[in-house]
């Protein structure tokens, strides 16, 4: 067994400062003043940590500039995705723990760190039958809005039609049972108007049971996963980071590939 001093893992992860020095140097060489300022620390508290990293050949000093060694770069490049993944999952730990993530394809689940900083939003008790305000506000600001909508909400058909009418480019994927609801008498007119609009695309997804609701807009992304137990609760994680927008778009595209364009809703109108 290695003793404590020998372990690179301990060296890197047991000190927040050393870990942050490595991540900062991954961005490029820095002098001590830059390191101090970024870490909001004094030279006397940073110097001993750098000395330890130099002794383990992770950091090299050229005059007053520090940079990662080749070994340092290899390690730092592996560290970053792990730390980013932990930070995404930790930030909303309860959400991820009780949700069914099986419908997110493995290639995207492995890159979940790309979501960056997320927040969770859900309907407030006193607004249970309204749409979630954060959803509405951000959707209204979008120029391009793509979504897989896996649950029925009575306000959705008119809301999305309104988006299309004000010029937003809208693509929607609905599971077949949801599309049948949109074809019912109360919502049919909105749905038919939507189908006629140039900047709207409506698709149907055949095998879409318990698929998460996915929003891939140009200004935010959101995912509402089904709980492992219990009923669907319209609780979303949303993010505004560029990496998250790209990740959300890939997730949306993955499901769009398995969907068909709806030209008319006649065949979905229930004759019962």
C-alpha cells in the first residue's frame, strides 16, 4: 500500500486549493498573482500547495510562471469531466436520484456534465393548473423552440400556437396518446391552425411511453423526467448554459429521428 504522502489522489483531492490550482493551470500557464487573485487567497497559503504539486511533478515553474507538466495535463484533463459530473448531479441530487434516467441514451448520459449549472422548477401548489412561469417566460423569449411534450396540459395547444403566430420557429413531438388529445374537439382548432403554419412542425412518436419531456430552445433547455415511483409531477431541471443547450438539442434530435411528421390529424380523431 502507498502511504498517505505518496498518493496522487490524496494530493489532488484532499485540498480544495491544490485541486483548483490544477484546474486553473489546465486553462494555461499563470503567475502567482493571477493564481492568488482567482483563488482569492494569499501567496503564503498558495505557495506551499504549489510546492507539493511541483514535488510530485504535476506543476513546472518557469521563472515566476507556473504551468502543468505533461503528466499534470493528462491528469487534469481526466479530472475535469469527473468534477463537472459530480457538480451537476450534486446540485440537484434528490431530483436525479428518484428519476427514471433510462430513456436518456447512454451516449448523452455519459456526458451529463455538459449540463453545467441547472435549477429545478415545478408548479406551485396555488398554480397547479397553470403553466410553470419559468417555462412560459423563457419559451416566449425563444426564436427557435423544439420540444418533445410527453404529457397533456390543456393550455399547451393554444400556448404553442401563440408562439408560432408571433414568429417563433416551433417543432413539437407528441406521443400518440397525447396527439389524440390534441385532436379532440376542445383543442382541434388550435392544432389544425398550427399544422397550417409555415414555421411549425408537428410530429408523432409511436413508442414514447414514459419518455421525458424535453425542451431544446435556442435560449434554454429543460428536461422533465418521470419519477421512478409515483406519479408524473411536471418537475423540470432547466439550464441556460451553451453546453446544456447543445446537449438538449442532441437529446431532442435523438427522439425526432424516431418520429413521423403529422400532415393531418384526421386519423387521430377518436370516432368513439
